[in-house]
C-alpha cells in the first residue's frame, strides 16, 4: 500500500511542477508583450499583477488621513457598518496628538478655553445629530443673536441685526434710503441673466445700495479677494434674499415710533454648544466611540505612491522619529487638496496636471485672537452671540462673545469673560510685519477698546493661533478645478473630502464635513451615491434623514412642556418631538426634534412614522410626555413585550360603534369637518366595521411589521387630518383607531 501512494505523490508533484512552469512561461510572455505596448513611465505590469494576486485575499485596507469631523464621520460609519474586523483594516493617521483638526480646542495657562475659530452645532442631518447626542451628554442650547457693527453715513456706529439686508430699518436714514432704492430698482427690473461672478449676484439680489453699504465691504474683508473674483455657485442658503415688502413695513413701523421685530433667518438661528471642553470635546468624545487601535497619533504622511498604493509615514515627535510604509486599498484624505496632491507620486504624467490645477485653488490664512478679560460682559454685548465687522478700522471680521456659550470657557464664571476674534489674511501677503502675532494682538485689543467693548486693564489673557488654511475661497476657477481633480482621484480609489479636502465652503460646516466622510464610506462600500459634496444646494435645502443609526427599540415621545425626568433611564433610546418653546431638551436624548404645535400627540407620532418609514426600529413605543398618565403601562418598557405579542396597548375593553355621530365636544377642540366613519373610509378606502377595539390612551407600541402593514401613503393621509390646528377633533379620532391600525399582523407577510 505504501509504494503506490508514494508513486501517486511523486506523479502529482511532477504535474504541479510542469503546470507551474507552463504558467510561468505564459505569464512571462504576456508580461513581455504588455511591457512593449505600454509607455516607458507605466508601472511594472508584472509586479502590479503579482501584487494584486498576493493582496486578493487580504482584508480591505482603509486609511484615513486626519482626525477632524470628516475623518471621524468616515470612521464612525465604518464602525456602524461592522467594518474593522476580519473584513477590513482601518488606520487613521493624525499628525497631531489628539483628534479634532480644525474643530479642536485648547485651554490656556490662565484657564480660558479657546476653539479654533467659531464653531456652533446646527445640522441638516439626522445621522450627525444622533451621533453627537450619543457622544456628548450635556449641551447648552442657544438662540442666535448675531449683528453687524458698522459705521453709517452719519459716522455713528450701530449694531444691525443679522442678516443686515433684512434689517435696513435700523440703519441711518441715508444708508437706509440708499439700500431701499437699490432694492426697488431690482424689483422693478429683475435680471434673468446668470451672474458671471459673486459681485453680479450681489447686485442682482440686493441692488447697488446694499452692495455698497455692506455687502462688498464685508465680503472683501472675510474672503480677502474682490467679489468679482468669486463665483456665485457657493451661495445657496448662506445669503438671505430680502423681502422688500417686509422691509418697507419695518421702516414704516420705525418711522411711526414702533419697535419693529428683527428678522430671524438661517439654519443656525437655534444652535447648541457643549457645556464642557469646547468644540474639541465633541470630537474627542466621538473618537472615544471608536476602537482606539484605529488611531495613530503623531504620524505625518510625507509621500503617497498612488501606483503601488503605498503611503510613507513619519512617526514620532521632535528628534525621535521613524519612517515606515503603509499599504492601502482605499484612501480617504481630509488634508487640504493642494497640499495633498503635492504629496502624490506616480509614473503617469496626468499627476503633474492635477498638481498644477490644485496649486491654483485660492484660500485665506486665518488668525485667531482670544482675549480673556476680568469682570463681566458689558450690557451691549451680553445678549449677543457674535458680531460682524465690515469696516477697515479693525483687523477682525468677526468677534464671538465666547464666554456666552459656556461657563467652562472661563476660569470662574461671573468673574471672567472672553472674546474671540477672527482675522483673515490674504493667501499672498505684502506686509509681513502687519500679520505678525504681536501686531495682530495689539491691533485687535486696540479696536476692541476703540469700540468701547473693553478697557485695556481688563485683559488678563491673550491667546493666538494662525491657521495656514483658513477659508477655502470659492474662486472663479474653483469648480472647474474640482471637477477635474476629484474624479481623477476617485479612479485611484482616493476620496478627498472635508472643509479643505473637498474645498467647497458651502458644505464646510461641522455637519457637512462629518457627513462627507459618512457618504464617502457608503459610496465605496455599497455604491450609495453621495449627496453633500456633489450637490450642496440639495443637501442644504432640507433635513436629510436617509441615514440613521438603527435601534432595536425606540421610544417616541410627544412633548409640550411636561417634566421629562421620568425618561432619563431610557434617554439613549428616546426621540423627543418637542411642540413647545424650549430651546433644547433638559438632558440629552438619542433624538430631539422641534415640531410646530399641531395635532396633539397624533401629529408627532405620524410625523415620525412618515419620516422614518423605511428606517424604523424593530419596536417603536409611542407615548406623551405626561409620565404615562391614564390607561398606560406604568413601566414604558412593557409596551415592547406587549407589541412583540401583537398587542399594542392596554385595551379599554369595549367596542366603539359611534362612527357617524359627534364624539368630542368639550374644551378647545376644533370641530372636525367629517365624522369618524368618514375618516375611516378615507384612510382605508372601504366602509368602517361595526366596531373596533381601542387603546386606553395615546400610548401604545408597535413592531416594525405592525407599522408596515399599511403603506406610507396611509399614514400621510392620516397626517393631513392633524396638521391644521393645535387641537383638532381628528386627533381624538386617531386615538380611537391606534389599536386598529396596529393590531397583530403576520410578520412573515410583510417584507
């Protein structure tokens, strides 16, 4: 038995050797032909092919350069999708010693906390909101109070509420009439021609008067370039277009001695800020939600071979550094696009073209000057969030009352306060002495004294930081450059995203930047199209709810002004729909959304179902904020088990039969236009049954399958019934029907 087996093994070895030799000859011949047909600068096809064969079985290697909001958005999405295990290896390279990037914070030796410029949290994205809700437990909620401080034609400086174009009634009469005249001219003779630059856009939207009084001055100061050298594609929602009728009404009210209401506009009219550790604390908290071994701090990228997909990294600080190579399959870069492209290496001549294009991108340098002060905020600043400065008698374009955001920003609240100034320096400066740290500190403090905001003896701390890349300027050539470079990079499996990685100011806030990272991951992992980077106007036009963090169960609470302490134990699974006037929740929930006060609790429930119809939790419990008064389980978690058994709620124990008679005629209920039976006919498209079982109150639970037994259009029709007043009779109709909506369903029958 042994001899035949040995013979078999020997023959097998011979066959394998012959096959390998033939394969080697075929591979060699093919390689030779290809080498002769490729240009001399092409990479070695044979080596590349063998490298692919060696790598075809390794996990997907994903490298992220940077650890600011964009990088952390990408990393969080990878984590939520279960990446970083056997399926992939994730590496985050950060040159500095902590995460945050341009959204980091630092505390000086006097105890004052400073951000890298002004960052407040407001959002166009549910996913962003909920990640931050889970990362940061305590927030301060604020109503924006921003102003322009500017000198009028009468040489008097005034605070003009933001946006200036909606509040010209506060200006002196000369500037007011000049601005109004320009608005009237463009109203009578509107232009349909596409503006060739930002200056033309300003003239078309605001007229010559406003452009001269404020627009050109301020934009020239913040962007450091002429408005004629900027495109207008970036504007989107960032500039409010005034309503001339409303402006004239306000002017008439002021002329008649009345107090005209200032205009509120913009997505950040309500914002939040962490109670502790500044903006940087947000991103350090998000980073802590991720595996620590993904991060490599104090590691700087010095070169990237895009042919072999090899990154050269210098690790360490000071004189103790070492160099190593890191391979990748997909690369996400959040570094400035011009800097990043200069690090690339390739045999292909197209790289040189990309580097030359990237060098034409325009940006500003930003200087941050923080002034720590003793005493208390003066009355003229105490009610303000930040102030814009269009005039040339100050170096800064914006000053933030930073101590107004959080008590944690000063050593001792009530004893100290702080201002943070932002100064824009042109990309190519002509006077180095002016832009020195010493001079800008001096000039800033002098201007604050000149304006009467502070006295020199109040200053107890001075903070300074210069950002080489401050603002990505939307230059005339910007979009053409980006439309060439970005697709080229993606053919190399590189996604350059973020404030400077993407170079689109219109989507450069924290929420935008974070979601650019999230969407890049969805694109290369699942081929889900990106939204934010390719279509800024669409991203900014709505609340984007298509990405969520799925939960096994969720509590949906309709809230007006009730005490919510009873929900503290369940906060990380609770979404509050607030229909009152609070700026924010008393403590942090998984989700908190503001709704108009319509339709009682039914409106909130139906908004949730229609909004998240395709992203529902496995079980959703609906309740009011009144601590489960009435016929509700006193332990809200009991609704979860009940729903899983096919029973939405506690039953009243009788059958409703009053379909065609008035049901509610008490309190301040707005009478329905039809009966309960007519409503049922409209929703179901068929006559009502003899009776239905009812929930005791507006508290019930439903599995995803229970809810999906009806199409989304069913709930949308129901929502129209409770979207007309604060207390419509139809909301009580729906309270009768909740059990009927969700009574037991065969889960296997629903996809």
